[in-house]
C-alpha cells in the first residue's frame, strides 16, 4: 500500500511537471506565494554563501529565527513533515496518555499517531461536541487524570476548511488538554507576515505544539515543530538517538532563511494572495457555484463533483483551456464525494480566476 502511494505520488508529480512545462496557468500547486517562481532564492545559489553556512550553527540560528518569528520559546528542525510528526508522536505522548485527533487529519499525522504508545481515537471532523463527549467519557473511565492531546489542522489540505480554533482552545483549557496544531497549509497564508492562523488569532500561548511544513507556501524542503523549551529538549533527545538522522544541507538552510526573510519584507505578496481569496469567493457566489464548494477562506478550494468520470472530464476541459487543477478521486474519498481542487496563488490574476470559474459554470450548468 505504501509503495503504491509513493508510485502514485511520483506519477502525479511528473504529470504536474509535464503540465507546467506547457505553461499552463497554475491552480494546482501549493506554491501559494510564488516563491519558487521569483527571485526569493537567488542569493542562495551563491556557492560561497552556501559553503559559509555551518550545518550545526546554521540549524541553531535558523531554529532561533523561526522561534522568534512564530513567538515561541523554541523550534526543532526536521527534514520532512512526516519525520517531524513521527518524532513528536513517538516521543512526547506516553503509554498512559490519550490522543484525540480529527478524522480528516493528513495521512502523515494519522500514521505517526499509530506509532505512538498512547491510546488514540478519532473525533468527527471539526465536531467539538463529539470531541468533548470523548474527553468526558475518558475521564469517567479512568481513576486518575491522564494527559490528553488534541490534534487537528488549522487548514485541512483536502478542502481548505478550518476548525474554530478559538472554540477549540477554550475546550482544551477547560479539560487541561495539550493542543497540537498542524499549520502546514496555514503558514504564509494567514497572519500579517504569514505567521499562520494560530498567531493570526493570537492563540500561540494556548497551543502546546505547532507543526510546520516548509514545502507549501515557503517552497522549501524541511519542517519544524515549535513550542516550549521543554518540548524542544524532549524532541532533540529522542531525535539524537536516530542513527539515520540526516541534517538539512547548507543549501536547504539558506533557502528557508531566505523564505522567512521574504515573508517579513514582502507583505504585498501576502496581501495579493488574500485579495485573490476574497475575489474567488465573491465570484463563486455571483456565478451560483457556492453550493458545490466546500466552505473555505484559505488558499485551497474544493468543488464536489459526483463520479470519477465527471471529475476527470472537467479537469481535461480545463487543461485544454490552459489551466491545471487537481483531481481528487474515489477511493481516496467516498464515492459521490469526488472533487476538483483549486489552489490559489498570489501570482494568479483576477482575470484568470474569472475565466476559470466562468468555464466551470459553463461546464456544470451548460
């Protein structure tokens, strides 16, 4: 199963590269701010600059910079978001602990949770009444309080929908739970400088750990877990025992530093993305397309299209008109819930958005 998913992922990657080589208009990639398309990483191509970075000191300086940017005590750097989540759930929750996680959390989170020695249970998607029921039942069945971890995403990668984090923070505080938020699809999109949804809502002090992927809006390799100094100490102690641990290269460190500096200095790019998000939602309302879209204020928007055949047909029509969009097919989603996924970027124009949605309207309604 794992191998098949890897090969499927590689197939989709090369299909995307084939599309992009034909200069199709991008409504599919996670390069929300266009960092891979402009000169953000130009200085990091300087060999002397890259060679001057010490791997150990470079990671320490990068971790300190990320911690300051995200207003936390510390950050721990990893090669990938899967490596980060695996390290977290294999080292932090203990055997007698409880993990409650949203049923639609990303596969990397779900598989990492299964490695943990803690008891784990899903709650219904963004349903905090269901979550509270599970917490209360767990308290009744135990003779003493056990640490409880609540795990969710600030922006879900399938549909771009978001939980009510303020309500979740209150629930977490009520039951003295530890809140773990994956911000991989949120950083670069929300917050004055793209700090993410948690900071945009000023909830950074309510969250035990945040997981960040650099591979989306920042267009870099690597990931980070941010939180307290005590959390970092536990993660680093566990991670140091891995004999296969590979540190980020000087080139990767330089790219991440460049991306964060660009977030701090180029607010116009983030603002342009936000304007596009607002415009997209306005257009689907005007065109009568709102009922078919999952509600989203993020950079990810999904239109529910019944049956794989119809999704593939629509995607092909977009391709013929010069657009690339994502298809999400069953059995990855239940039959009848197949989707077209549209990812918005700062470099998309309002004219492109209007043409894209006008075409969707014509194809769906005739």
